[in-house]
């Protein structure tokens, strides 16, 4: 029954710790879910912004394609214009050669006219010695005069055509160059815009990638926290079931013990309480000496006793007049208020009043080893405290229905009682 009560007490002690851990895990899980929601919202905005930039980039690059097509067409026109300019330049050279030749012929005629003098035509009219020769000469002079006029007219026309050709060439070149500069300016501006939008798009892609990685990490955190929360909930549910089972067992054991007590009371004509008194004085035990710091399993025969006193009851002896009940620990007689020391380092897992044991302290030494100290007057430690070997944990008393001050001391190994005399140092 005592073991069942101890298991029940340990379960009750551990449940608040698991409940606190569950609450903390739930808070972390809620915070992670909120982060995930915010990240998804931000990712949505980034995707919308990215779509807008991609749309603008598409329009810019499409417009650049059209302008490039116009530039290519204009380049072809410029090439044609250059061919036309080359042709006009060749024609210009021919006109310049014709002008030079015409200038030469005009110069020859001018010199001949100068040599003959301005009065030659008048002399021919007055000289009538040979009328036939006069007629021929006059016709010759008419031809020369007409030819001179035609040459001058042709020369002037050549100069006019040459000037027009040069003017047309210059105008066409200027117009094409202006158009080409305008298109180049627009193309450079669009190229600048395209680069800027590509940079913005690259940054958005990096932001989206970073947010995706962060979102994946948060979702993994959420999954891990959910697993932890599920484990805690399963542990709490299992502990609740075990606690209920232990409570039911303790209740049944208590009822059986009460029935047994009633039967014994009816069978016993004497009302005198049973006392853990031996027919002869027991051995003296001492809490002095060195403590042992190794694992509890290696302390057999090396531990000090928890208090200085004399053994009143040994492990395995009958309790009172009933041979059916045996001591699962020892009783050590000591003065009330004497310090009770931990026989080995450990953690306090129970420090409270328990029926049949009074004020009880239970230490957990690890690997399934427990030490129990009962019938105390005061408790100096609380559940959860870590104590060192030799440290005071309580004082000797007679709580729990004892007539005289004494300490109940027991050791449990994997839930089974073990003789303290095998673990503590023998006394002389």
C-alpha cells in the first residue's frame, strides 16, 4: 500500500511540471503559427509586386523590340542613302569635270575673241573684196557666238544642278542623323529602365527566396512543436490514467487494511498498541563518517546511517504480535529534534505527511534507487530540492502515531524493499 501511495504522490508531483511544459510549448506553437501567417501574407504582397514589375518589364522590353526594329529599318535606309550619296557624289564629280571643261572652252573662246578684237565684225562688213568669203566668215562667227552662248547656258545649268544635289544630300543626311539620334536616345532610356526593373526583380526574387526559406523553417518549427505538444499530451493522459489506477489501488488497499484492522480489533481483547520494541536492546548506529559520492548501486556497505541512535526494529522482523506483517525497513531510536541526514546525494521527490508514515521524506538517487525517512518532527526540504550526501533533510519525531521518537528508514531498489543494513556501514 505504501508503494502505491508513493507512486501516486510522484505522479501528482510530475503532472504540474508536464502541464507547465505543455503551456509553454502551446505558447511557442501559437507564436510560430502567427509568424507563419505573417510570412505568408508578406509573400503574397511580394508576389503581387513581383508580378507588377514583371508586367512592366515585359512592356518595356516589348517597346524596346519595336524601337530596335525601327532602328534596324532606319539603318537600312541610311545604307541606301549612303549608296545614293555615293552615286550623287560620282555625279557631282562628273558635273565638276564638265564644269572644268566648260570653263576651259569658255576661256579659249574668250582669248580668241580678245585676240580678234571687238571691231573684227565691223571690218568684215566694210571689206567686200570677196563676198563669198564674207558670208562664210559671218556664218562661222554666228556659230561661234551661238556655241558660246550654249556653253555658258550649259555651264550655268551644271552649276545649278550641282548646288541642288549638294543641298539634297546635306538635307537627307541631316534628317536621317536626327532620327537615328532620337531612336538611340529612346533606346538608351529604355535600356536603363529595363536594367533598373531587372535589378528590382532580382531583389524581389532574393526576398521571395529568403521568405520561402524562413517560412519553411517556421513550418518545420511548427511541426516539431506539434510533435512535442502531442508527446506531452500523451504523457499527461497516461499519467492521469496511472494516477487514477494508483488511486483506485490505494483505495482498495486502504479498505482491505481497514477491514483487517477491524478483524484484529475484534479478535484482540487488549487495546494496548503494538510498539516496535525489541526484547533486548538493538545495535548502535551512527551517521558520522565519510560520505560516498559514486553511483548508489556501488555504495553497498559504504553508506552512513541517517541518524545516531539504536536499532529498535530490523528489516524483515515481525511487526508487533502479528507474525504476518514484516518490517520493510528499520526503526532507529533517537532523541526528538535530532538531525536526519541524507545517506546519499539525490533529489527530493516527496516531502509531506503520509498516513502510517507521518511526515515523510523520499529521496530519488537515480537508476531506480529510493531512500525513505518517516515519522519526522519537521521537514527541512521540499519536493524538487537537490540534496547532497550528509545534508540535513528533517528532524526526528513521533509523527504518524508513534509513542516514542524514532526514525523509520528504508531503501527501495527498483520498487522492491532492500535491507538498509546491507547498504549502511556496520557498527561495532
